[in-house]
C-alpha cells in the first residue's frame, strides 16, 4: 500500500505540472520582453536549467 504522503502527492501531481508550465511561460515572456530577437530554444534551456538548479537547492 502506498504511503499517505505519496497518495497526497499523486492527487496534486497534475496541479504541480500545470504550475511548473506556467512558470516556464512566465519567464519566456520576460525573456521575450527583454530580448526581442530571442532564440526561444536557447532561452528555454536557460530557464529550465535555472529551474532545475532552484529545485536542487531546495532539496539540499
């Protein structure tokens, strides 16, 4: 049987994914405002790397 914490997390997994997607969109917009001729693929890699780093720092 799954632990209660896992069951609770499973209930919110979709919401977490939606929130993360909204964060990516937020920073895409900021990059777009600051850099009109942006390389979106490069910007996405930078945004995702920063998000990974922030998550790693939180889990440490």
